[in-house]
């Protein structure tokens, strides 16, 4: 399986990070934060917990991707 990265489009710096990862020839999936309800309903909220949940959702193909214009 090829390496993949999943990230949410939050804040103002996501596009720079997205472009950097993409230029490294790694597939990037931009998760739609409004449709990633598992994170919103988590009891414990932290970046580490959110990242683990996003990685699991990517692994089982449950990420609703956002459109990223070229």
C-alpha cells in the first residue's frame, strides 16, 4: 500500500502543508471537517486523538474528501 496522509482544512496554513506533502509525491486526502463527525463526537479532544481517528477513518475508507482546486 502506498503512503497516504489525511488532514483537515482547518486554519489558514493547511494549503501550504497540503502542497508540500503533495510535492513529495505522497497522496494527500483532505477530509471535510463538517463530515468527519467521529472527531466532533469524541469525548477527549486533542490533536493526538484527532489524528489517530482520522488515520483510522482513512484506513477503512470512511473519509469524505474535500475538493482541492489545482
